[in-house]
C-alpha cells in the first residue's frame, strides 16, 4: 500500500515578469518513480528547486512527510541530484563521496559503509580511486547520482539525470533508480526523454507554462487524452489525387495527407483489422498502390502533442 | 581576414570588462603612478619633514636652525607639535619621533658646537659634530638633509665663518693693519645672509664642510635584512591579495557555475558556514604564503625573521585574515570570472601602489601617505615595518591590528550580505 510522501499544492513563482510556476500541483507516493515531463521553460527545474528548498514560492505549499518545506533549507529527508554534474573534478570518486557524505552529517564507519554502498550501486567501485576528471560522461552522471543518495534520503529529486549520456549508460542509470524505488525510496525526476518516462517510470506528470496539465500512468494519460486509437501511416507510390481527400474517410475519421509529402497518408483507427482493408481498397480504386504501412499504438509522444500542441523539444 | 576582424571587434565591444582592461586600466595606473611617483600635484607636502634640536643655543646654532627652517626642501620643526606652540624638543623626544616613524630625520646641534666653531670654524678642531638622527628605512631623506645642513651652514653664517677665519688668521698670522680691519668690516655685512631666504651664497663658503655624524636610531641588528623585510611584506601582501581573490573566485564563482555550490548548500552547511569555512581556508593559505615568503627572505637574504617571530605571527594572521575576507567580498560582488579578474586586478594594483607595496609610503608626499591609509596594504605594511624596523613590541601593533581586525569583520559581513544572491531565490 503506497502512501503520500510529497505534495505540491498550487505552487506559484515569478521571476520578474516571467511566470515560472502558475499553480502547479502534484503528489509523490512512497517507492514511486515519477517522471516530470515538459518542454524547455515549462517550470520543471523551478519546481524541483522549490521542493529542494532552493526557491521560495510566491504562493502555494509544499509538504514533505506532512511538514511544510520553508524554501530556505533543504529538508534532510531529501536527496538532490542536480542537472549539472556537481562534482570536484580533481578529487577521486571516493573523495567526492566522502566530502558530500560528511557534509550530510555522515562520519566514521557509517560514512565508509555508505560510500561503499553508493560505489557498488552505481557500478563505480573499480574506479573509486580515479580522479573524476578522467571519467566518461556516463560515469560522471552515475557518480552525480551517488553523491545525492549517499545519505540514504527517503525522497530523491533528479533534474535531467540522463542528459547527454549514451543509451547504455542511460539504462544503467535507470537500473540504479529502479533499485532505489524497489527499496522504498521515492523518486521524482525531470526528463526530456518521452521513451524513458514511458518505459521506466511508474507515473508521469506533464507540466507546461508552469501548470500541471495531466498526471497518471501511461494508460490513464492515453485514456484521458488521445483515447485508444492506433495511428496508421501509409506511404503510396504517388501523390494522393486532390479530389480524393473527402472520399478517403474511415468510420467518419478524417484521413490526413502529409503537408510536406503528398504520398504519405495518416489515419486514426479504433479497430485496425476492420478499418484498414476498406482504406486499402479505396487507395487501389484511386489508382495508387501502397509501398509501406506503419501502425503505432498510443504513446506519451501522442499524449504530449495532444496536450501541448507541440513536440517536446520545441 | 575581414571576418576575423569583425568577430574580434564585436567580442571586444560587447565584453565591457575586457574593454575596461584594455583602455581604462592603463590610464588608471598611469594616473596613480604619476601622482605617487611624480608628486607634482602637491609640492608643499612633498618636503622632507625633520625635527631640529638646538642644544647649543649659540648664535651659530640659532643661525643653522633658522636656516633649516627657511630651507624650501624641508619642513623643520623645533617643538613637539608642528604649529610651534609646545615647548622645544629635546634630543630624546626628537629621537622618539624618528623611531616611531613620524619623521625620517632629526637634526641635533650639540652643546659646544658654537664654541668649537668660534675656535676652529665648521670643519676644524675636535668640537662635537652636528648629529643626524635617521631612520635607515629611508635611504633618501638623511642624504638630502645631510646635504642641506652643509648648504645651510655655509649660507646661513658666512659672516660668522669669516669672523672665525679672521680670528684664526690674527692668532697665527699676526694682527691686521687698521686699513685691513676697515676693509674686513666693510666687507663683512655683505656676507650676512638676507633675512628669511637663506639663499645668500658666497664664494668664500665653498670648499668647506660641516662635520655631521649620521646616527641610526633604529639600531637594527641587521640593516640589510630589515630592508629585505620591507620587500617581503610589500610583495607578500600584494600577492596574498591576488591569491586570496583568485582562491575565493574559484571557491564561489566556479562552484556556482559547476553546480557544486548548490549541492553544498543543500547539505547541512548553510551559506554562513560555507563562507566561514572558505574564509578560514583562504586565510590559512595566505598565512602559509607569507610564511614561505619570509622564510625565503630569512635563508636567502638574511631577513631577521626568528628574532621577530611574535610580531611576525600576529601581523601575518591579521593580514591573512583581512586579505581572505577581502577576497570573499570581491568574489561575491563579481557575477563572472572575467568581472572578478578585471575588477580585482585594478583594485589590487591600485591598493598596492597607494599602500606602499611597490614604492615605500614614507617616500611619498604627505597627502599620498594619507590617501594610502585607505588601503589594506598600508596598514599591513606599517605593521610589518613596526615589527622589523622599529623593533615594536606586539602590543604596539594595536592600531594596525585594530584596523585589520575591523576590516576583516566588515569584509565578512559584506560578503555574507552579497552572497544572498546564491541562496533561495
């Protein structure tokens, strides 16, 4: 049975004229891996920093384990993994961990034990004595995470933890996060990668213009937004004739012709087995043949585009 | 080629710090050095200040005292205050003024000088010579005063010199005829110096010299070493500032840029704890830097470090603490590394020039010396000079320690205030 560990209620924050948060609300449950998704400038980092006590809200409330976050201090139950690789490059991996561990109040055997655990968890034990400046991007990211979780926080905030790393390192990072979630740690991470949020996170919160516009599991989001349609894309041997656009309708759903390439036709279908054959027949009657067919299920990408009207990276 | 020039000019125009470094910095330094070393702006106060003690109270000594007072290159005082309202100085009081660094030179006309002059003239005989009490730290002022004493003696009393000469002539060469005596009497008034100017010159005065003993009142055990201490302190303090500012910049700006500052602030450490920790680190580095500098001075140049350890330790801790705190202020003030670099270079070099790190303050005009007191370097250097030159006890360093201590607290408070921008927005 999960229980709420963090709640953000109607968070508001302005920086001069710019509105960073405009009534954002969300909840994080124990052992959950929650993705905070949004385009650049949507307010993700501001929200993370507000939860971390590094940004003072103009309005609204943040509670962590039912205690209000004052916006001046970082609560000890929190672990922060910043977007930048915040490490000392001339120090070794172990030295970096020891420094941040002791600043979190760890000392003696407890510190040694946690350092060993963090090195093991992030698969850096064999590079513990190497200076960070010699590390690859993926290793730095993992050590960046290790420094944030060393003091065994119950809630971990991660700001773009996988930015700029290769797919293998990304998988490794998500394995670490999944391990933590399994052990009962709650994780809130911001990401640009829809596939990551879709594949690796238990729930997703979509934020835009400082507001949360949708929240839930992938299937909940799909139901709430695009519905259970499949997107069928056909590539024809030649352009669709201008006068055939109206004729080409399936179950009342409009067929769209790609504006950039008139040979590509897209259709939304609730039942592909029933709806696709009539469409293929009509194409044949129009004197065209089909070179390629792609059928895609609903994705976070389609949810996101449906909600924000734009691609994530715009 | 045109494209390259265009890129260069656009970058230069848009980076104001670089622009300032290229054009403003040289002008600022030219102006400072012109004022410090040129001294044309304040000719009245660039005169050498001396004390004159007349123990002899003869006509000759009075003439010499008056001559020194009228000398344009000098500001001579005979009383404890410059206004001349207090009682005349005695030898001990004048010596104290020199030892304390208030004046570079004191001139003592000893008892019996006039009598000896009457017998032998300035140069001859075994009478007591004029004494020049000087501070070895100033290599120029005693030499200048020495020359001026000669000039004043010759020009202030040529008639008395002539009278002495005639007496000598009559003693050993026989009496003068009435006609000769009349000629001398007619000629003598022409030797009397014009009032106030002290500028009368006479060919009869040439070729003679007054006996003057130069007395080093500092009585340092190692003059060369003492002089080395000036350079060790001067250069040491300047580089301490550079390294403190560089270190503080690395501490705060680089950490803010890399994100470690944010991470540090999310630990148990608050901003105050962070600043105090960084300040202690910078101060320890600065202490080590000064110690290495003075140890090098000790072993390579014979600087008398070990005989002045307590004073050195106290001054080093005070100087390093204030320098580190100033470094934090500059680092919290600057928004970028480039700003810090440009601004601190201007400030440190200016303070070093005005504060005596490059050129001793006691050789600057009085006005420039006063302006120098607004700099950190001046107080630090004054303290080191007190220790190594004036043989001051630790308690006598209290004015310097008070100023440096207060500066440290003010700088730390200022840095804490400026560091608010890194705290929760």
